[in-house]
C-alpha cells in the first residue's frame, strides 16, 4: 500500500471573491458564490448566496470560477469541511479549490481521504489569533493507496452509500412536494372537498371555493378565508420556545449544539456543530428540550429553514433556533410543519424580520404567528397525508443508518483494517438483515 501526497496529484487555488456586504448590486445574480457554510461534506449543487456579474468582477483579476467535479475545502472558521462541486462556482476567501489529476488519483477517493483525515488537516492549520489552513499544509496530506484501481474500488463502496442517501433525499423532496400540493389546494386556494348539501367537509365532495363556497376577509392574513374558519395565534395551540442565548464552551467530544446554520433542507448538519458538556446540555434542556415530534425553525441567518424532528434518540441542544412543541399535539404536527413552509408564513415573515446587517426573527413574533384553523379540515388533511409523512420518516431514518454505516467503514477501508471484499459482504448482510436499505 504505497502513499501519494496531494501535492503530486492535485492543483490548488484559493478563493478571492469577497464583495462588500453593503453593496446590494453585488448580490442575487446568476453566479453561485461558494462559502465555507455551503460545504456539506457531500455533493454541492447550489450555494446559499449568489453574485451578480458586478459582484464577481469586484475582485478584479482574481475573479475566476471553480470547475464542476473539483473539490473545495474550508480554510478558516470551521476548518476542514469539504464538498464535491457539481457546477461552476466562485469561491470566497474562506475556501480552497482542489483540482484532482484523474490520471493519478480518483476524485471520490481524495474526497473521502479529506473527510477521514479531518483532524489531521485541522492540526495543520496555522495562525495564533485565527487559524487558517494554507495550501502548503494541505499539499502534505497523503493518500494511503497510490494505485488508481484500488482507490476506485474503495471509493465506490463509500460513494454507493452516499448515492443511496441522495436518492432517498430526492424521493423525500418529491413526497413533500405532494403533501405541499395538497396543503396549498386545501389551505391556500381553499378547494378542500366539501358536501354543500350536508354543509360539511366530505372526502368525495366538490372543491369548496371553486364551487362557490363563501369566504370572508381576514385582516390578520390580509386575504379571504372560508366562512366559519378561525385564525389563531400559534401559541394558543402549542408552546413555542427558543434555544439558549449563551455560548457554551466547545469540547472535543460531547453533545452536539445545533444552531440556525446547522439546519439544512436535507436535515441537521452534525458534522460542523460544536460539542458541549453534559452540564451545559442539561442546563439548555431545562428551557428548550427537543423531543421527537417537535419542529425546529432557524431564527438567524437563513431564517425560516424548518426541520421536523423524527429521530427517536435525540442527543443535541439548540441555540438561535425556535422550538415548536408539536410533540405535545401530534394531531397538529404535520399541518403546522406545512404552514411554516407555506404561503401565509412567507407573507408574515416579510413583515416581522428585523436587523439591518444580521437579519433575525424574534421569539415574540414566532409566538404570534397567525395560524389558519379549522379542526375538521386539519384532521382530514392529517388522515390523507399521514402515509406520505410516514414514508418520509422511514427514509430519513434509513439515511441515518446508512450514514452511520458509511462513517464506520470510512476509516476502516482507508486504513486497510477492512478489505473492499469484506466491506461489500458486510453491506450485503446488513441489507439482508434489516431489509431496509434496498440495493446498495
């Protein structure tokens, strides 16, 4: 098992495009702007923010685009986060681009090597006040297998697991889109099925509003709603809290502290979250304990990212995150989740988000969310969509198991403690025993 350094099989380029935040003309254009927070230790298709051509050109001669099928790694802040870029992107100063020579090494093998050697990479960062990862240090990282065919075999075992996770994520997006279509049809357009002769909702009834159902203007929502429906403040139905306002000391190993930046559309980002002590964990949970069935909502930064907690074993606390205690009202959980990502919530947030530089939404505003309410229609919605949400939950839990398996295999394969054949055999046994993973 020969070794090969990254210096001998990759080229490196630091990002430079860092336009001033005050110039709004520099942002919201067609150019994807890669920052360290966009790196998710996986495939990177999009960035949270984009630049205009003017913003891109503001870096002068330093402006350039990272190519698809190259790597990027964070060099400051949370050092060592990696991603495989799937589109052209410009990088800011917190990232380094790594272009792999495909004749010498496998892109995915280098990617998994960087994940496996994250602690080593962090230890190589220099600087007394703020640590930075320099290209000269990154070049010294070695690949444990120099033979290209062996790299490809190892990378395939791991990438097949990641591919299955990505497929499940895509299926979940489609399932959630189905639930949202029904939600919009019933609670935005108000074309829920209704029996006009009986004067009540009916599964085989006609669409309410399109068939002439009466509506009245509601000042809280600033639009018409069905006659007889209510609009209630959400805190009249469920308890709404927030996470800690403190900054607990980070430790090497412990309970994870989830902040707004760790809420992602595909799930919670535990990789970049700090760890905290038992004492801090228990103190935070005195006021904001997260339970299965609760909903998390980002309050700072990318405001409005929503995550429904379906995990059974919860080992994290929250900061800068709102907590909707839907675990105490299971009949409202899926409806409130859809409301928080829906039309009325977007309109409400536009009027209550505060802050000139750092945008945020306050706990008081979240407790006063005007929630459209009709108990019978909500009950019917839950009944129809429950199989959809159950399937979403099944795939989420499956992905957690797949990720655990991948993370266990990663160092074992890279260090030669498990052969590719042994890993493939283990995967087959796990798939057969659990009957959940499908084809790996």
